[in-house]
C-alpha cells in the first residue's frame, strides 16, 4: 500500500510538472510595444498581442517583433566623390516596424539587409556629388539616403524615419587646404571688420564735427540776432531819449523871452571876462537884444 501511494504521488507530481511546463510554453505575455507573429505547423496565422497570448506547445511558434523606433549605426564607409576625392562617412539610420508579419516573412534579417543597402546607396549618392557639395549639402544627402532606404524597406513592413550623417572625414590634404582656407577667410573677415570699424569711426567723427559746426553756426546766428536786437532796442531808446530831450528843450524855449536871453548873454560875457584873452566875439543878434533891453529898462 505504501508503494502504491508513493507511486500515485510521483505520478501526480509528474502530471503537475507537465501541466506547469505546458502552461509555461502555452502562455505568453506580450508587452504593449511588441507583437507576436505566430506560426502553426510552419504556417503564419497572423500576429497576436498585446496581452496574454495562448500558444499550442510543439505546434505553435511565436516570433517577437519590437514596434518601437530603433536606431542603428552604419560604420564608417569610404566613398569616392564625383571629383575623385575619397572621404570617410558614418551615419545613423532610424526605423520603425509598422507591419510585424511582413518584417518576419519578407526578409530573414532586415537590419543586416538594410545596412547593406545603406552602404551601397551611400556610395551611389556620394559618387554623384562633388567634394564641396558633400561637405556643404549634408541635409540633401540625408534626404537622399532616407528616400532610397525607405523605398526598399517599405516592402518589408519597415519605415525608415530618419537618416543622419554623423561625421564626414575628408582626406588629409583636403583638411589642410580647408584649414588654410579657413585661416584666410578669418583674416579677411578681420581686415574687413577692422576697415569697417575705421570707416564707421571716421563717419562718426565727421558727423560729430558737422553737427558741432552746425550747432556753432546756429549759436553764432542766435548771438548775432540777439546783439542786433539789443542794438536796435538801444538805438530806439537813445532816439526816444533824444526826442524827449528835444521836446523838453523846445517846451522850455517857448517860455523864454528876449529879456531873459539878454541876461543870459550878459552872464556869458561875465564869464568870458574872467578869461585873460583880449578878444571877444559877439553874435549879431546881441546888438538887437541889447537895444531892446535898454528900451525896456528906460520904460521902467
């Protein structure tokens, strides 16, 4: 009885182990970013996932396909330009699987196949461009490579999203020539910048002198105007003073009679007599004034 019970336990353990192994082989958990391409007895029955996927052990086989965008590096490749200059180029290409079934059925290793196409396409594209164009038209080369790769990989269910040239290494002689050209260009720019600065400084100085001359001329003009205005006002004031003086003299002269004038003449003669000079000059009107004065005195 003990042997029979032990046999039963062993049989149950084996069955449990078989069930566990069966479930482990049959149950697959597919992440959101992956799909499982299922083959049943060698025939593709489509893609499964994401989530829990049940496969029949020993009958179904699943191939996992990653749907995330991937990046791969193409090692440095030596290409010949249109002007027979050898250059070394390496680049990155980005792709994304949009049809998992076709990516498994149409090509055995699409990454290796795409890498081969990329290298041959690179040589073909570079062979039609001059060296200066390769160095200056990187974006054009990127677009050409992406277009050519995408045309081939599209039938594999793969979309090439981008191609980026990472480094272009020209021959040493070309690098030395480029360095000399760069040095000459920098010297030229320095000379141009210096001459431009000198010219602008001269222009600024001339402009400053012109503005200063204009300001000085304007100041002198204003000063001359003010001086002329002051002189005119001064002349007007002097003329007004002369006019007022003459008016007062005329008003006073109208009040003076002949007798007063005669007395004024006598006062003048008195002052003149003090002078040691022996010559006297009398105006002609003095005699008439004197006769009138004597006549008035006799009447009194």
